[in-house]
C-alpha cells in the first residue's frame, strides 16, 4: 500500500482505522470520530483495514438511519464515505421503493423493461462495458452519491469503475424483482449477499479482557506502579469474565457491569471491596483502553458502588497503653521451639515480629516499607542514624525515597546492633533478587498482622500495623510538631501549594523525632539483649 491510506491512524506504534463522524450524527454516535484497533504489525493492519473501515462506515450508516427515523435529519443528508456494497444496497432499496410507487399509478402499465438496458447492464457487470457505457447506465446515480458526500473517487478511475459495476449489479437485480412483480410474484428476494438486508451489525474484532489488563499493567509498571503484578486486579477480571460467560471487553455493556456489581454484593462481598477493588480495577483498565483507542467507549465510567460510612466507636490509632502492650510483647517475642529445623520460623520473620512494630511506632511508616528495609538502608550520616525508605527495596506509594532519623529508644533497644551484625540485603525477609522484594515484604507484613491479631493485642476496629500511622500523627500534634514535617516523615502529600516549596531536611525531621517521648516498656534485661540478635 503506497503512502498513507485514507481513514488510517498511527499512534505510539499501533495502527487504527479512523472515520470522522458527521456533526449532525455525533449526538447519536456519542463521539466525534470512530476508531478500530488494527494491532501493532503494519502488514496485518493493512490487511485488516478495509474491513474495519467498512464496519465503522456501517456504524455511521446505522446512526444516520436512526436520525432519519427520528426526523432529526432529512434522508440522503450524510456527509461520509460509504463502501460500494453499502451504496449498492441503498440503490437497490431505492429502486424497489420507486417500483412500488409506480405501481400505484395506472400509467405504469404502459412502461416495460427495456431489453437493451438489461443487455447493457449484463455487459457492464461482466466487466465489458466502456467508461462511456458505465456513465450512461449509472453515471447520474454516482454523481448524486458524490453530491451528498458518499464517495470521493475520481471519475473513470479504477475505484469509480468498480463502484459503477457494483451499482449495475444492484440495478439488474432490481429489474429482476420488477419482472417478477409484473407476473404477480412479490415474494422474490435477492441472492446476492451484499444486497441482503443486514440482520446483525458486523462486530469488530474481539478485545480479550485479560491481555488488555496485562497491557495496562505493563504500562503502569513502567511508571513504577503495580510492581506485584496486580493479582487482585486479575481476580476481578476473572470474576467479570465468569459472570459474563465471555472475555471480550468490546462486548461489555454498562448493564453487564451493574449486574456484576449487584451479584458481588449478593454473594457477600463488602461494598468497599466491590468499590475499591473490583469496580475500580475494571474501570481503570477500560478507561485506559478507551483513551488509547483500544475500545470505542468506556462503559464503566459511571459505574459505582456506594460505600456506607464507617461508624467509628474509638480512635483509629493505638492509645499509649495499647501501644506499650504491643511493643512489650513484640520486643520480648520468642518463637516456638520446633525439633525439626524445617518447621522452625525463619530468623527474618522473628526479627520482623520483634522490630517492625517499634520502627512503625517511631516513624509512622507503612508496614510494608519497614518490612522491605535492607541493611544498606540503615546508615549513619553526621552522627545521625537514618532509615532510607526507597523504591529500590520494594515500593513506596509516592514513588520517592525519604530519609527518617532513628529514634533514640530504637537505638538503645539494640536495633543498630542488629543491623551491624546482619549481612547485606533485606532484614525482614529472605528474598534474594530485587524483583522479589516487594512480594516478600508484603508476605512478612501479612504474617506480622496475623500474629498480632492472634496474640489478642489488637483492639476491635483497629488495623494492627496501620494504627501506628494514625498514632504517629496524633503524637506529633500532641508535642506541637509541624504538620509539614510530620507529613514528610510519613510520606503524606502536602495540603497546600506552599507545602511544595522548600525541603524538609534531616535536621528538621530529627528535631521532631527527638521530641517523641519514649515508651514505658520496662523490659527485662534478658529480653532487651535478645532483641539485638534477631535470631531464634
């Protein structure tokens, strides 16, 4: 295919069939242009392009018919290119309608079918007609189609001759129906496929939901998101496909999604889970597909699930007494003895149960951020020990690293001694390769939360590890610390545009960390000594 074909679009290495929607039909179609994805291989896209354009043109034709039926536009008012087959169908139907009108006039009895016309039409259909003959037979009809914008081909070009021959087929078929009617037979139907009425609109090529999800996740991972592969999103897609009994994203309707949402609620899924996981994931994928011309619309855009407001019967963070109880148990933790070494708890999980609650208490960090700490992330600079929370170790929600000074009580209880005695790499999980760090850190965080829950240390309606983030903010306000500095320590976004100016330095953070009061733990000396090893 020489040059760029008409109705062709290229974007980000992918190819599309593209057709502008006439302004008077955009309300019905819902868009100013229609596109259909053809893939990333140019040759395959060129092969698929003509059929895709025909499907898009058919959508516009159907929109015009609806507009005509509604009286919004007069018939033959389209300003768009149609295929020869579509024009032949229009010509055929118009001829049959005209035949019906003539039969209501008695003068029609004096008109007969011209045998010479039939012979000329058959010669044209066989490809033996000259340009002059084609012009005589069907030229006026072609110019009428040109006048209303249905064709743009040059007169006597190959495209023009192909169209003329196709219209001659329609004309000849219409004469055959007229001859049948002259004999009283009004039941005749054409056997030519292109002239048979379209019962079902041609469907575009399927858009499988799972590959669409994988492509979306790959794009997000390139931006540093969804490092764990978004398994929860895959489960949502699987659930939707199971409900639909197919996996074609192009066939999903808003009604399908509403029914799926209601089914999930009926199955006992929490409204928040349905809203924040199932619907949010599908909505994001379909929105991305729409914005990148993989789908013609986003049917999920307005599909929502209301979430009842949670009634809080207490504060969301630990109280001082509760915090002390958790820290005493965690710092004094001893794993159960197992005679079989294969059944023993790993040193990393033991260290996590002992140290992560204390680290969360004095940093307000997310539990996974602490679970992914490596030996090299704990460093001394200018006499100040700091924790570097970095995406290199797994993930950080904001995507940015931050340094948090280590509180004196954490140092006194032996955490730095543990770090100095540990080998390079993760402190609280055993993953060997960076690509496995995030998953391993999340496993550690989950096991820690389960252990705290089973130990009976977590009050109802409190998240075992997230409660430290709430408490850190509360204590920060009690000591009069700057909200801007506390936000920087915890990786919370600033509240105003002014918060984006200037930096929150380590000395500024150190002053806040130093102001945090020690916890009254009253640990036995043996327990304190044990925490420095991180081993069973």
